[in-house]
C-alpha cells in the first residue's frame, strides 16, 4: 500500500520534471511561442483589423492571463502532491498500528499457551523477559503514540511494576500475569476490530468522494 502512495507522488514529480525538462530542452521554441509569436500575432491584428490597437497593452493582458492560468496549474499540482503525501502518511500510520496489534496479540497468544501450566512455562526458553518487554513496548505505543484506550493496560502495568521480575519465578504471580494479559488480549481484539471497521468506513467514504 505504501508503494502505491509513493508511486503517485513519483508520477507527479516525473510529470513536473518532464515539463521542466521539455522547456529547458526547447528554450528557444518556448521563448518564440511565449513572447515572439504573441507579439507577431497582435501586430498582425493591428495592421489588418484594428489600426489603433496598442500591441504592448494587449500583450501585457495576454501575458497576465497566461501567468494566472499557469499559477492555477502550479497550485493545483502542489495541492495534489500534498494530498498524496498525506495519504501516504495515513497508510504508514495504519500499517504501523496494524503491526502493533498483530505483534501484541501474537506475543500474548504465545504466553497463553502456558495458561494453567507453569511447569511447562519454566521448561521452555522461547518466552522470557525480552519477550515481555516487547509486549509492553507495543502496548505503550498503542496507548501513548496512537491514543488507544486499552482498559486493562494500567492494571497490567501496575502489576508488573509491583512484582518487578518475580512474576515468572513462581506459580501464583505467573497465573496472575496470565489473567491480566488475557484481559488485555480481549481489549486488543475489540479495539482492532473497531479500528478495522473505522478504516473500512473511511476508505468507503473516500471512494464515494
């Protein structure tokens, strides 16, 4: 998805660069079309149809109109590029949020495999404090960076701060930890579903526009 946004911006840059390159490549032709040809045309009109026409006034008028039209085109191009940049930022933001949800739920699911099985947890080596810190980091980003209200996050944070690293050393704290991350997992399922629905509604609204 991000590549698509980048391609849109790149396409506009190529168009603008292409026009600029064309002007530079044919600068004498551009000068002729933009300056010499209008003067010749107005001079021809003067001697053929209207004797009292001031060609410099008419040329200034034509040049002003052309400048105005070029200005509109430039502003429109800048506006389109800004919209494409905003769209790319939104895609990047959405992708990051989805990755955080997936990572958090995946880690919790790994821990939940040892629900009511503390002895099995002690024998394994995949899950450790590094895994736990990765989970807490993902939850912190969702909470503070992206303003998701995870109802049980504070309870989990308080518990971890209270028992420090002792939650995985004995059965009772471990089971309390499992209960808390199970509640957090439920929160994540609800929030991710709501977020996906809101993104779907937003995308449909953008398409209708």
